[in-house]
């Protein structure tokens, strides 16, 4: 099969041919249809602390069709369309049965999505209903991360919320918060050269957008970013964004 394979830390991935994966007992092989590029993939590719290197295949936000099942694999069949939960777990220890897979002795992060085929386990597969596409299936994981954040925050229907950062997870949090009928504001730590992005962002997420500079920005960008889309000047820190937010929502 073809796969985008890590060549080493901070090296470009290489699209190359690797052996087709074979499902061991209790495993299955998914023909990958769509796979997201997660921020974690970027961190894994640039930081040896994650323990991955040459030969590893990244990609854990994926969906596809079950192409093969190993001996004793139950719950999924060849041809099923599935979204893969990237938290590797055995599926039958007490922690897994309780839904606390982080405490499973076999816990780890699933990879392999940047390839034509990937091995996983049936307890990590959610069958897609007909109404959802494989592209929808690939975005379930980041949407679940954002929804978990909403639950952890204790946000109640109709409350006001400030979301720090408008990366994919921040935008997904805005998606859920708007469904809770919340007033959202997002901070954007960067600026499109056209200056148009905040307007598009606000219309696509129904969230208000602040521009807040971060330490990563160049000073030119930071100067341009010290404003908010309401015409206030919240300045470079989150506390000033909060003050501006309070004024707007008061
Ligand atoms: Zn991820
Ligand atoms: Zn387990």
C-alpha cells in the first residue's frame, strides 16, 4: 500500500510503498477514506519526547471502510463504514468496560491514518449511520474533544463564553457553544493578510471574534492584531480581551 511515512523528527513525510497491514486476532483493517491532520500529529513530528520516529505512520482522525477482520473479531464486518476512536485500548479490562480507557494497560494513541489501510480494534470503531459521510466520520474525534471541553466547563444553555484561540478545536468549541445558544467570542492569535478572516470566521461560526496577539507573533503582526472586530482595542493580553468582552456583554 501507499503511505506517508515519517522519516525522522522535523523531516518531511515521504510517500512510499509499505507492506499491507494484516489484522491479528481481534483486530481489523480499515481502508482509510479521510484522515484529518491533528495538531498532535505536528507535535509528534517535531518532538522526540513522543517516542515516534522514522518508519512511523501518523494520522489518528480517520474514517473508512472495514476491509478485513482478524480471527475472533466481533462487532464489525467487512464493508462497514466506521469512524475510528484513536484511543487504543483492549476493550475488555475493567477500565475499558467502565469507559475509562485512559487507565487500560494497553492504552496508547492510534496512528496509521496517513495510509491506504490502517489496523485498529473493533472497540475503537463507531459504525457510521447512513446520514453521515466518511468525511463527517473523520471529524468526529476533534468534535468530541471540543464537546468534552464544553461538558468540563459546565457551560449552561444561553450562557456567555469566551474561547481562547481559534484553531480547529477552538472553532469546534464555538460550534457546540452556539448549539447551546451561547454567546461566543473567540480570540484569534493571528491575522489574515487580507484582514478579511475575522468577518468570515464570525459568519461561519456565529461567534464574535477578537484579535489578540500572542508571543509567537512577529511585532508587525502583533501591532496589526491589537484590535477587535467591534472596533475596540483589547490589546495584546487575554485579560484585556476579557475586559473588552465584559464591556460588550454587559
Ligand atoms: Zn488529534
Ligand atoms: Zn482495557
